[in-house]
């Protein structure tokens, strides 16, 4: 992954404020040459700094009103297979490896409680899954954010 300097952070903040800003508009607002902005954007994109656009789409807009986090305990030799099985379930949004009692934290979305039951059963059916524990997401108090970290980096 590409490192970010203060100028990159300022560029990312400007994009955060106006994701559809043109390279010319960004160069004018930041006081940078158009070619500099273009080159930095290309480096940030190819360096894996920017998440895919799909991260901005809210599941509720697609009818998935229920969110949950499933902790999964797996047979240690089956971690790769379990991860691949989870990736095959469309309602699985993200899978994170954990330290501690559980091995994986799986973020899922569902249409309703019956749909969540179906998804939970799919997770349990993956060979190598030993145990799951499902927690409903009731309310989001802080949305996913990067602005405070970008602001700090921009001041460096």
C-alpha cells in the first residue's frame, strides 16, 4: 500500500468533500499543477489507497434493512476454506480475522429476521465452521470515517 504525505491527505480531503470533482477543480482548490494532481490520483488508485466505489452504497437502498455481525470459530486448518465459503455468500459484506475467542468477524446484511436465519444457516453449513454467535446491529452511532485521520495527516 502506498504511503500518504500531507499533500495526498489534502487531495483526499478535497475528494471526500466533492467526490465528483474534476482534476482541474482539484488542482485549482489545492493550488497544485493539474499534472501533479493527476499523477498523485493515479498513484493513490494503483497503490490501493482508495476503496472501491461500492463501499459508498448503503445496503438499505437495496432492501437489506437488517445488519448483523457474526463471530465465527473455525477449525484452524480450515481458515482459508471457511473464508472462501463466506465470500460465496452475497450478503457477507466483510470478513475480518480476529485474535481472541473467535477467529472471524463477519458483517452481514439481511432483508429481515427470516433472511438472517437463512444466512446464519449458510455460514454454519460451511465445512470447518465450529461455532457462530450472531449480534444484531441496532443503530450506527459513528459512520465509517477517515476525515479526522486525513485532517491530522494534512497538518503534518
